[in-house]
């Protein structure tokens, strides 16, 4: 019986544990797919993990396979993987026993042809160009003679030696090198950080701030130059406050940094030639200009000297200039003695003539005459004063007599004025009452006419006035637009409202007429009461 049961049991099948079976499958897969090349589209790429590894998937239109790039392989890649990029991955297929999944461990990664990378570059170019990073108006002119030049490149390549050699040959200036990686994972971030670092230098600081930046790299394939198509590098170049020259690759190589930089050089050596002028040429130019200046100054001095000589010949000589004044002087000096003698004789005769009139008898006669005239004038003055006194006394007497009769006359005039004032007051009262009655009747007539013509009486019958927000009257529904603020005036109050119907665009409002101020009617001219 026992042998019967033993022959029917499935004991002839090998028994595996889960770990043994997973390990066997892992070995079988790895042996069967030792090295494979897989073409697919990157999916689910989120960048390197905190550990440095990158996890994503490769897919096509029918299948999907998980992929992993270890940290060491990631740093050797020539370009950075991006979501949606079609690539060719080379690596080993293995399984992950913990979740019964298989994946490919990528050892090398390359784009699926240059067309994919070019399409990615064109898309990124359109995106950054739409933001204005490639606008020619953003580009600034390069300084003609920079004092300090900052170079961003690899410190171990031939590029930096060519730049330094060319600068030293043309015009030696101070060069600051910021060493970066120009290829591989993270090289784009280093270049962007170097551009931003140079811009962060403060003028007059411990490290001189460059007047010009050069971003340089030697030639290579599209994958080798991929770091300079990085978006971070392009934005850093576009935002640089220091003028920047891009010298990436050879003359036929173009990267996105070339569009964002202020100037593109065909080669790194060409960038050095753009950065500084030739010192020997400048010295030769200065020497030539100095020689031309000296020659021009000499010719100008000769021309001025000839002009002065010509003007000198046209001027008269010193003897000719002094001949006429010297003759006048001689004639004046010759006649000076005779003139003094004649003047003395004339003065003597005049003195004698005056002295002849100054005898004592003549003086006493003149004094007597003057004394007599003074006496006569004193007498005349006394008589004038007496007449003035008599005239004033007569005036005072007549004024005194008039003042004695004044009260009687004043009383009569006062009584007559009081009677006249009483009469005029009565006439004025009656005239005022008559005028008030006339004006009241006119005012009542005008009030009745105003009441009959006023729109307020119309509003009391249930009508209303529509005005816009400026207070202008609206006379037609077509003048209203949708959601337009209006004011509705009733007989008792005004309310604000908002239209729910009307045209989409409000019609043009007519120009407001200037409100005319009402002119009050001039009161009838009143006649004089007197």
C-alpha cells in the first residue's frame, strides 16, 4: 500500500524555495542577456536620486522596461537624460527578486541619432527665444580695452593655454580663470555657477571684478557640447551683467549659449582676439598719430608765422607812426613860450582893468546905494504888513456879524428841511409799496410759468429721468450698454442702477455741453425819490 502511494506522489519534481527560484531566474536572465542595446523613450525621469542613482523607464508604443543608471555611470554620461528623449541604452538585463521585476542596468546612454538632440535644441531655442533671452537689444558692446578678463573653461585643456598665449601676445592683461568641467553630468551647472559667481564680485573687492567674460571649450561632437545647451547656462549668460563672449567648439559648432551671449567667437583663440586689441598696433597707431600731430603743429606754426610776417609788412614803420605826433609836439613846444608870455600879458591887463574900478570913492558910493535900496524895501514891507492886518481885521468883523445872525437863519432852514423830509418820506413809502406790489405780481406770474414749464411736475405724474454716470441725459435705449451704471431721477429722489441689457460696447458719448449759468433778470430801474 505504501509503495502505491509513493508511486503516485509528485516527488520526482525538484523543490525550490522562493529565494532559490528568484536567484535561478536572475542568473538565467543575466546569462541570456549579458549585453543588450535597447532603443526607447525615457519615461518617468525625475533626475538623479539623493544617492546619485537615476531610476526611470524605457518604453515604446507596446511595452515598457524599468531602467537604472548607477551613480558612477551617471557622472560619465556625455549628456543629461531628459523626459521624453529617445535614446539607445547599452547595458545588462537583470531581475529584482524583492518584487519579481526585471530591469536593465544602463552602462552607456546615447541619443537615438543627432536628429533627436537637434529637435530638443530647437524646442528649447523656441522656448527661450519666446522669453526674450536671445533679443539683440539685450546684447551689450564689448569693452575696447578691458583691464581684467574672466575665463570659464577647463584648467587642464589646451583651450586655456591658447587663450592665455593669445592675450599675452596681443595685449597682456590680468586674467582670472574659473575652472569648470566642460563635459559630462553637472558640467552645465558648474558653468552657470561660474558666470553667476563672476557677476557676484564687487568692484574694488579683494578679487578684481572682470570687465569681460569668456566661456570657452574646444571642438567636439554634439553630445560633447551638450552642456552648453543647458537651460541654466543659457539663462546665466543672458542675465550676466558683465559682457560675455561664447567660444564653444569650432566655427561650425553652434550651441544655445551663442545666442544668449553678447558676442560669439568662432574659436577660443578668436575670443581672445576679440577681447583685447593688439598692443603693437595701438603703439604704432599712437606713434603715427603723434607724428601726424607734430607735423600738423609744425605746418600750422609755419602758416601762422608767414601770416604774421605778411601782416608785419603791411604795418607802417615806427618812424612813420611817430612822425606826425613828433611834429605836433615840436610845434607845440615851440609856441609854448610865446603862449605863456601872451597869457601873462592878458591876465595883467585884465587885473589892471578890474583894479581901476576898485577905488575907495567908488566903493563908498556903491555901499550907500545898496543901503538906500535896503531902507526902501524895509519901508515897503512894513506898509504891506499893515495892509494885510487891516484886511484880516475887516474879515474877522464881517465873520463875527454873520455869526451873530446865524441861529435865526439855521432854524428857518431846519424847519423847511423837516417839512420837505416828511413829504418825501410819505412819497417814498407809497412808492415802495406800489413797487413791491408790482414786483410780487411779476414774481407770482413767473412762478406760475416756471411751475407749468418745469419737468418736476412731469415727474410727479410717474415719469423719470435717466442719466449716465457723468450726469448726461440718455434719450434712447440704444445709447445704453450692458452693465452700464445709470442714475434714475424720480420726483422725490434719485437712485443708482445697473443695466442688464444693451449693446456690448457703449456708443461714443457726445461731448458734454458746457453748462450755462442762469442769468438773473435785472430788476426794473427805480427812479430817484428826490
